[in-house]
């Protein structure tokens, strides 16, 4: 009885503290989705988009929130297998440690879609595809903005601090690699320190305090891997008596509404877009897999850069 009640709760996508969703009538497919958590406006927007698109496509969604823990994601995937869903999707918090559970899904004959982030497995072919941003390209776009800014201001030395996302996650690895590869060889650029901010606003503030203690006004550039950490860092820069966007060049990634508003105030110089709106691609891909059709192995959305090089008032409302 307890198990039955639990399965009904999971099938409705309603966990503790979440809104109860009406079950989809006559669903076309049962999709189990393990979300990382709710660490950022981006993540909350991503969950909302997936829920909305599931309804649009008449997909019954079993949504589980892992509260930032890999073991919770592994347990959720095992429940989806036991429940015999048609397709499993998940956003892996980190890249490593998925081989066993993915082998279990493969043995059960359930295709797996990676949403937002990628995995690194010993065996190939354990997942059908990945739907998410080109994080390497985002790092390149952030660095290209910085090179243009340095040229425009005629700067000869730039001391950079990097606040990174969750260690060993795909966006952390790729946003760092794309940025570093692009500035490599430019003698104006020096990295003072890279520090792990875990994609959290509170950690962004802590990291910035620690960086200011170590380097003070020597810092010329803050490259932050997401808006949440940037929004945590900015008040710390102000408390230190410095002006973000003027005394320091601030570069962020995501493009949520709050960061765009701060860009309009001039306290952020550049925001590279990372769209959380992956739900439509997810539903279409899951339906194709259920029908036994081939799918693209990698699906990247198109993304843009918002910066002080353009009129920020022309930026349309972001929706997340
Ligand atoms: O994986 C995407 C990243 O995860 C987003 O940049 C960040 O805001 C989120 O938490």
C-alpha cells in the first residue's frame, strides 16, 4: 500500500513541497526525469519548461528532484527502471559514476536521454543522446567578449579570477576549457585564481569575499560560470568599495532576467546565454525513441551574447 501510494505520488510528479500536477489523460508515453535540484533560477526555469512541454505533448512525467545529490539521482533512475517507464531522462550533476545504473537501464531495454549535462562512461552507447547547451562554445564566447573589451579599452594587463560551477560537471569543465583555450597566448591575460562556487549564490558571495581578501583591487575581471554566483559576488565587490562593471569587468553565463536587469544597471558587462528551454526537444526526442526512430546524438540549442556592446533595453523578457 505504501509502495502504491509512493508510485502514484511519483507518477504525479509531486514530491514534498512541490505542486500536485494533474495526471495527463491518455498519455502517449511515460517519461521518468531526474532533475539535479533547484540551485538556480536557470534550474527552476528548466524544470518548469519540462513540466509544461510534457503537458503540451501529452507525456506523463515522473519527475524527481535529487536535491543536488548524485546518489538521489541514481536511486531515482532505479525507481524508473522498476516502474518500467518508456524512456528515462536525467541531468547528471557530475560526469562520472553512472556506468552501473546506465547498464541496468540498458539491460531493462529503456533508452536514456541526457538533458543539459553529459556523462563520461567506460562503455560507449549507454545513452541515446544529449540535449543541452554547447558549454565549450559558451566559454569561447565569454572570452571573445573579454578580448574585444580589452581591445576597446586599450588594456595592457588583465588579472582574471574565475568562479567555477560544480566541480566535475560538464558546464564547469567545458566553460573553463573554452575560456582558457581562447585567451591562451594573449599575453595581456593572467588567471589569478579559479575557485569552486558550485553554481550557488551563497558560494558566489563566499568565493568573492575570499578572492577580494587575497587580491583586492588587483582583480580586473570576474569570470563567473553562472548568474547565481555572479549575483552573489556583486554585493561583495560593492562592500569592498569597488564598482562592478567599471573597476572590474564582470562576465556571467545563463542570461536569466535578474542578471539582465543588473546588466542594464551597468554592474555586469556581459552575459552569455544558456537557455533552460530544453523541454520541447526532450519530448520530441523521447517520442521518437519510443517509436523506435533514430535520434541525433547531440542536440544543441542556439545561444547568444548580451553585453554592454549593445543597447540592453532591446533585450526581450527572458522568462526565467
Ligand atoms: O548545467 C547548466 C547550469 O546549471 C547553469 O548554468 C546553472 O545556472 C545551473 O545550475
